[in-house]
C-alpha cells in the first residue's frame, strides 16, 4: 500500500509540473555573425528574464544564406521537419532577413500552425503579403541618409565615404538600397563602394585612404573571394589598418572599433522581441500582435574614438550619449581626494590658527616689552632720584677742581712773567676735570634716556664698572663700602647696556637699603663677575638681614619689604634678565646677607673663541 501511494504521489507531482516551452531560434548566417549574434544572445537573456515558464531553446543556422543557391534549402527543411516531428516548437524566432525570407518561402512545410516571430530584420526585407495569421514581425527601419549626415556633421571636411559591404544575397540587396539613398549626397561627398572586391584588397585600400575620409561599416559576412567572416573578425581587421574613423548603423558593432552615431539598439530590439514572444507563448495570436518598426535610437558615441579622431563633443547631435569615457582623477579617486583635501584643509586651518595665535602672541610680547620698557624707564627715573647725592658728589669734585685751577691760572697770568709750563699743566687739569664731569652727565643721560630695547655685544665687566661709578657717591654718602671682583677676561654678551645697568643699580641700591640698620663698619656690597661654562655670571652680595620670603616670591610684582617701596624693582629686573634669555635668583647667605645671582648667555663670538 505504501508503494502504490508513493507511485500515485510521484505521478501527481509530475502532472503538476508544467511542460517546458520549446523555442526554436533560426539564425541567418550562424549564431556568431554580427550584429545578429548579439541579438540572439540578448533575446535569450530577455526570454529567460520575462518568461514564467521553463524554456527549451534550440538554435539552428541557415548556412545557405551565404550564397544565392536555394537548392540546398530543401534538405534543411526536411531536416527541421524530421527533428521536430514529434515535439513541435511552441514558437520559431527568425533572426535576420535571410532567416525570415527562408521561413516565408517554406511556410507551408515548416509547421504552418506554429507561430513565427521575425526579428532583427528591416521592414523592406519582409514580404508582408505572405504573412499568415501565425506570423508577426518586430522590424527595424534603416536610415542610411541619417548615418551619412552624421558623418558629415562630425567631420565637415569629409570628401570620401568608404562603404564596407559583402556579396551575400542579403548584402547585395542592401548595396543597391544604400546607393539609391546616397544619391542626393553625391554632389557633396564621393562614395567608394568597392563592389566585387576581395576583403584583403579592401583592407589595403583602407590603410591608405586620402585625407578627409570616413568609413561606413554595413556588413561583411561573405567577401568577393567567397571568404566568410564570422564574429567580429572582419571589423577587427579593418580597425587594425584603417587610417580613417569607422561608423555604423547598429550598436551590435559598437564597443571598440566604431565611433558611433544614431544606431539601432540591440537591447531595445531584443527586449521588444522577448516581450512579443512571451505574449505568444501565453496564448495570444501572433497575427494579432502588431509592432511598429523601430528606428535609430539616441545617438551614442565611443569617447575613446572621439579622442583618437579629435572629434569635439560640441559637434555631437543634441542628446547624444558618450560611453567609455575615462574617469577623471576626481571620479577615480573621489573619496581619497576628498579625504586628503579635508586633511589638508584642516591642517591649513590649524596652521592659520596657529599663525594667528603666534601673531597675537608676538604683538602681545611687543606690547608687553613696550610697557616693560616704559615701566623700566619710570624705574630709572626713580633710581635717578636716589642717586642724586651720588651724582652731585661726582659733579662737585671735578667742578671744584676746575674752579681752583681756574683761580690759580688767573693769579699766574697777573704775574709779570707767567710760568707757561705751569699754566699748561693747569689747563690740562681743567680739561681732565671737565671730561670727568661730562662723563657723569653722559651716564646720567644714558640712564634716563627713553630708548627701544636693542641687543648689542657688550662687555659685562664694563657694564659693572659704569654702574659702580654711578653709585659710588651714594655709597659714600651712606657709608657703604662697594667692592668689585671682576673676571680677568672680558665677558661679551648680547644685551642692552642701559637695561643691564638698571638691573645692577637696582640690586646695589636694594643692598644698601638692606644694610641701613647695620653698623657702618659692616656695610659692605661686593659685585663679582665670572664665567661659568657658556654663561656669564654676576653676583651682588650684601651683609643685610637676608631674604625672608621664598626666592621666587620677591620677584613678583608689588612685593616689597620697604615701607615706601612699590615692589616693582625686582620684578622689572627679572623681566629684563629674561628678555636677555638669562636667569636671576636670590638666596640667603650662610651667615647673614643675600646673594643675587644673574646668569646671561655668552655671545657667539666668545663661544667660538673658546
């Protein structure tokens, strides 16, 4: 019982599976002759896509279409009748005019009741009066004049159009049609037809065509020598040797060798053919399906051929489509270029921001330096007030000597016989004292002069000497002993002499103030200079009470231990030293007193000499 149930289930399942639709495709020359080979492959693909049934597709080629002899057709008809005697096709699709003419000649013997669909055939090649109710046509309509005019539009200087065409019956028919349609253009351009010329000879001629020539490729299935050119062999051979651009009428030839133009569309024709075939397989009467002939589609061109023959895209017909365009660097590397551009843009923005901040900082530094210079100038005026006694003492000595020497010279001159040698010595003394007074005034003017910060190579020992000269009078008045211990060799540094003097004066004046409460014998300030590797060092040592706060705190603005002090002196001193790329520090001595230490980089000349 199980066995019989399985058999019944298997039979029911087989009955439920619809029988495949049988499709016979009849090729005009063979299944690999252009452009019909392209139509056949595309029709197959479209049938598979559009059909709701399983399809059994069989291909047959009408080899007899290559020659004008129709005698071999009878055995081919008998072969097809025998082959499909038990399993007749559900539809016959004829591709090309020779196949369509063949089935029309033998319609009564080739399954009269089987629907026939003729496609990829020009309407002039169909015998409309012989169509039956089981026949339908998906035809095309050639426009050779339009093709020739396209050549003249793109290449206005064209004087010769070479037409490539074979000698099979179908090709001979179209030779006459093309010659007829080209008649009105003969006054404008010369046509070369190469009738009854072997293809090898045509290739030689195509290699040496005169300038301003173009080639129109129609067909080359069989040449005058009887050679059959299957596939794209003939077109490739022509492309390899031709010295003129090649045009055609069907995009089945488009893709490598052809410039392009308005052409029949393989995809469009195949899609329409498959749609009609599916309707017939679905039960519609073939004779009831009327499909108007399709003309040339939107012009399409090969960008590579346009570049090769220097045809400007501005000369193409409106609405033309350009294929195989080599992508630009932007199209090829769009994301890479966008990424790199973004990074570069961000970097540029970052750099611009940094430059802006740097400029702001530089301006702030310049402004701060200007304010510092103004403040330092004010500070120097303040110190000048404290140095008044010293300056007066320094001026009184030479001025007093000048007065005494002048009075002595006056007495000598009143004598009957003046001693000229003694007068010369007195005048020399007056001159020396005058220079001494002038030097005091010069130093005071330099100290008080408002001048921009200017780096020059100066000797640090000399700066110390001049500073000590300025405070010598003040030190004497305050009963402070000022000693110096200078380095034996000069200490050249890059600095502003006036500002460094200001720092030293400030430190020395602070030292004298710090020792005001000490016994006179203990009031002592020592200024030392020395070289430490690649730096010059100044030390100002006093015997005062020593620093109370941390060494950094005393350099902060407005910090002071003086009742009437402003707390700006040491702050300005640190700013000046740092502007010279140096350091200033303070530390309490082991016994009593404070050591202020200044370190400045030596000038390059001193480093080179060492």
